[in-house]
C-alpha cells in the first residue's frame, strides 16, 4: 500500500515540529527518514501512524484519506524505539496480542492464533524464546519480538522508529541486513526513522533527508550522496571539512595556503568556502603545482581498510581536518606524528557566499 | 555484620526504641484487655455496641475503598496520560486531604451538608435524606480523608512507565477499555493493591473527621475508634482495650498483607532477573 502525505504541519506550543511536509512512498518501498534529532522525523512517523494529529494537511494510504481515522483502525505495524513490549506478557503473548484484541467475529480460533504466533516467531528466529518475558531478553531479541508483534496483523504499512538505535554496533549491523532481507520476503511498505547516515544509506532504497521540520531532499542513497540538493544535505551525509578563504578568479587562498581552482566563472571573487570530503583528498610529502596546503599530522586511527588521519593546518586556520586514506597509500607514505605533509584535494564542493551549493570543482 | 562496639550500640538503641515505642504499647493493650480474664473480653466482644461498631467500621471501609480505588485510578490516568490546562493545579489539589487536619474536614462537611445549612435543609425537607450524624456523612468524610492514597501511589509509577505500551496496544487494534484492562492494569496492579491497603488502613482507623460528623449515637453511628474513646470515658477500660486490641489486630493484618504483597513482587522481579541469560 502506498503512503502519501500532503502539506502536513504540526506545532507543539511555540515549537514547529513539521512545516509543510509532502511525501510519496511507493508500494513496497523501504524508505529511511534521515535527519538530526529535532528535525521532526519521529513526529512525521507518529502522524502517519495516527498517534499524533496534524494541525493541517492530509495522510493517504493508497488514495484513501486516513487523516481523521483512529490509530487503532489504521492497521499499521509500528515498532517503537524502546520496543514497548508488554512487560507482563511472554514473548508469545506479546505477538498474539493484536490477534486476541480483534472483535469476536474476526478473531481466528485459538489454534490458528497459536500457529500464526509460531510462524512469526520462526520468521524472526525467536521460536525458542516463546515462553520468556521481555525483561529476560537482550536488546536485539526484544527488537525482533517487537517486529513480530507488529507483523502479526499482516499490516500493509510498517513504521519503525529508530529501529536499531538502542543496539550495539555488531548486533545493529546484523539486524540491518536481516531487516532488508525480511522486507524482500513480505509485501509491505516500510518507513523507518534514523539519525544514522550509514544506516539510512545501507538499508533504504529511498532516503528522505529532513531538517528543522522540512524535507531537504528525497532520492536513492546514491543520488543524495552524489548530488546533494542543499548545503545541509552535503553537511549531514558523512563528515566534511570546511575550508574558508578568499578567491580571486584563479586561486583560492587562506593564510599560507594556496589552491589553484578553475571554477569556469561560477564563483565570484571574494570569500569562498570549500567543502572537502575526507576520502576525496590525498597526502604527499611535498606540494604540487596546484595545491600548497601544509598540514601537520596530529593523530591517526587505523580501522579496517581505511586509515583516518587528523591534520592541523600549518599557518592557515586551526580547524582540525580529517582525511581518509586506504591502507596501502598510508603504508607507502608512512608519516610520523608531527610530520608536515601537503594536502592534495581531488574534488571540492564550493559553497557560495549566500550559503548555497556551487559547482563541484577540481584543482588546476 | 556490625564490627565495632558503636555499631552494636546503635542497633541496640534502635531495638530499644522499637520496643518502647511500638511493641510495649501493643503488649500493654493485650495485657489490659485480658486483665480481668478471657470471659470479660468475650463478653465485651459480643456486646451489641461492639458488634454494631465492628459492622459499621467494616461497612464504611467497604464503601470507601472501592470508591477511592476507582477515583484514584481515574485521577492518576487523567493526570499522567493527558496534557491539559490546570493539570499541575489538580495534582496539588489531590494533596489537600493530606495537608488538612481531619477535624477541619469534618467541620467543613458539617457546615455544607448539615441540617443548619441551606443545602442540608433542602435535602431533609424535599428528599427526607439526612447526611450528617448518619452513615452517609461518615462515609463521605472517610472518602475525603483517604482519597489521595491510591492516586499518590499510582502517579509516580505511571509517570515513570510512560505511555508507549498503551500506544502499542492501540496500534494493535485494542479499544480504550481493552488497553486499560490488558495493558495498563497489569502494569500497575501491585501499586494499586498497595494503595488499597493504605486506604483501607486509614479508613478503618479514621477518628477525627468521623467523630465530628457521627453525632456519637451508641449502637448506630459509633465506629471502632469512636467506641474506644467512648468506653474509655465510661471507665470501662477492659472494653476500651478490647476494642483497641481489635483495631490494632486489623491494622497488623493489613500491614502483614502489605508486606506479603511487597515480598511477592520482589520475589517475582528477582526470579525474572535470575533467569535472564
């Protein structure tokens, strides 16, 4: 079932949580609502579920207006951030809850409920824990029970609020993969909230980037990363280094640093900020013809295939820069602490003086 | 285990205080009651006044406890589940019966509902109902005095538990009543029982407010605490102490019940934690 949200507005007292939000989620989609805390993503999810009423705007489930429909009649599956399992019920009773609350005429017979619960617990690989209480489960197990419970009534819409937020890194990764897989198995339209860029990028097939109650960009993970629509999106998706300086038509300067840039006339002379992604620069023991950006190595962290370096500019500001090198490059260079190196950016994102994104440029 | 002499001294001092302040009076009640033999105690227990007082005390408690149970749950629900203007004021108002002397409460009721007031007169003239110096008035003041207990026990608990489980239930299709019955009530049942025990203890033992509105009619409007006072003034010390012993026994049973409930709850929690993988 597709979900459509039309110009939703929601305020809490003087605070505007959502400002004119419109969104389309196609049937069968797995969409991530990504944004920093306070961006309104959870409020949007709760409005779609019917737990909050919007001040203005409409919510549609497959062309049916559900804006005024009671939460209990919307038949959505919802997974809470803290799982909200019924603490006084066993795992099996938690999963059976929705089926048991059905009106007598619709309620399946006892055996059918039991069979459905077993089937769901097998789906989430929790069939051996059916008799346990929530207090006896780990975070990842609770998460899976919450999911089984949400799926018990075969909802066509599944909403998840920070589904992996409270789990440790390893379990999180495992569950992420598992959720993707599960989504492919059942016919459901899923919308999940996250503040973790990596999570949104890995799990969803569409990302909705939100900020301050507004939708900044909607697109596939690759699209939003490669072609960010705004400075906020660029800023929010992964770490960036902001280099502030002035431009004179051919060269960007800041203190002792120089960088030749051809912007094809897109950037006027004057103040110019450059955004540099950590993996889009190299390091060398000497400057080259285009770039003279001296830095001092202050810290490094070796983890997996990449090495993250912390660099302090030498004579051009004091904001610490972050650069990622692959392991081989790092070993070929093998610099020592406090060595002076030269930063060689490959691609830079220009930011115009009014704060918009300019063209992406290469040195030279 | 205490290791130094001053630790032992402190423990002994505490034990001494317990004996002098708590145990000794209770023992003395029993001693005094039985000072003229068991038959006198039995006679006193079976006297018509005593039986009437026991009945009245139980009737008042039996009405008060359910009324305040429902009221307390509704109030706690209202205060913790909804955001509305005057919510803070309401939570403060709940405490009035705690803060106010019961005698004052009794007098207030007398002024509003008594035969001297316009409302009391109207009730008497048109409906023939007399609230004060009768059972209704005694129940009313007891309800007033004991109404904060259940709500006060529930509010912090329900606040800390939050509303997510209720929201989850609603999203799974549960109606308001189903949500309360299958989700909220099981979460608060132990606290609720504790609140009921406290309410009951207070309702049975209430003296001040009830004495103002009872009118002290022997065999009609005397509850156990009032009867004790009456017998004591009549120099029937065996009767007074027998009634006092009965009241103390009721309090002890209530206390025992509360302890058992608490113990069971802890036990259950421990059991749940022990089996955690």
